[in-house]
C-alpha cells in the first residue's frame, strides 16, 4: 500500500534545486512545518564536531547540540534508523527541548552509507505519526542526503 505524501516530496525536490544548501534546507523545514498538521517543531540536526548540532528549523527555540546516542535524535543517528516515538515519556533518555512535545518522528539523513544527521519532527499530540509520515520523511531524507553529498 502507498501512503507517502507525494505533493510534499515533490515540493521539497523542487526546493532542493536551490544552489545554496542552507537556503534550500531552511525552505524544506518551512514546507514540512506548513504541510503537516498538528506538528509543533520540524528541523535538522547535523553531525559536527562529534555531536549533532542544530540546523535549520521551524518552531520554538531548540536544543543546540545533542550527544550521539542520546535522546531520540542521537539514538536515531547512532542506529541509522527511523524512530517513531508515539509517547516521548516512554522513551528512556528523551531530551525535552520543548516540554509540550508528546510524540516525535526522527529520520536519519543517509546517502551512499554516509550519515549527515537527522530530520526531527515533533507534535503536541500523542501517537501523531503513522506510516504515511514515516514514508514521507524517508523519501525527503533521501533527497536531502543526495543534496548534501553533492559538491
């Protein structure tokens, strides 16, 4: 069965044609934030200097760095796998950058076995994210990985 939000993925594909990577990623976060219902944060953490450092985002002020293997973002990065946390209170070691967040979807950004960071999306609603959001975020992070790997 096919669930992915094709319109959002196509929009992001177009946004990533922007030559400047930072500008493109800023617009990607805006597109996600505007397109997904009931989310309160959407953004990136990129691996730099041994940690995940905050990148472009939409939402409240966020944690600026996260240790690899810590919290949902650090765990997703270290395991190189998508994590769909339906209730952040049940995730051992969750980092509460925004105490209003109830569920979280984190997708690693990988291209040709190189991991760049993660796409992180939070919601004030428990059990907010399903298979459509997972498939959409995986498609988006593949596009982003390809963009980041380009010279």
